[in-house]
C-alpha cells in the first residue's frame, strides 16, 4: 500500500457473529468512484470478500457501509488460528512455504492470521500446505473467500 493513498474505512457486518462475539469488522479501502471502493487489506472476520475486491458502499450514520461486490480482484482469503501461542515458531517454519507461493498475512501478533493468496498463486497448493499445518497440530484454518479455480477432479 502506498503511503500517499487516500484510504477510508468501510464497515462490514459479521453474520453470524463470531464465537468471541464479533459482529462487525472495518477494512481499509481506496475510493474508486461511483459509490465503490477497492479493499486494501485482508479481512479477519468477514467472509465472501478479499483484498483488491471492488465493493459497493453507502454512507450510513456518518460511516461507509459495505453493500455488495462490484468486481473481484482475484485474491483468495484463508484464516489461520494457531492451536496455541507456543506454536508460533512452528508457524514461522511452515509459513516459509506459503510465502514462496506469494502469500502474505496480517495477524494479531499472537495466534490469528488472515492469509491473502494473490491471483498468480496456486491456491490448491496453498490449501495442501494449510492442511499439512492443521494435520501437524500447528493451526486450524478456514476458507473465508476463494476466487481461484479449484483443481480438476
């Protein structure tokens, strides 16, 4: 993200609320006109959208609120939660393979990570690596939004 970009916050409702009671999330976005913005970070709690998607927004009670997807940006989103804080070192080792595929993440600094899979990455290979981490007891993961095509068969 360039530092000279004029970014705004967009409010999303989380349905259903998360297990910890989170009912909403705000994401940074770049205005593109016609009541639309391009999402500039990866969602932690909102499924169905990913970074770089262009979405419709409307101003409600002084804030921008998500109304729907206009254009897909081609990114996919997965969520990782470490089984425990003691798994951070094992996460770092396993993350190296995901980074080589072009993935990035945003995290809470402890156990929760929102993984961005860029359009050029092999999402099936990403899922294989996520499954390996889950099988090894390092994390559990969830597919939040997949834009990549699925493997044949």
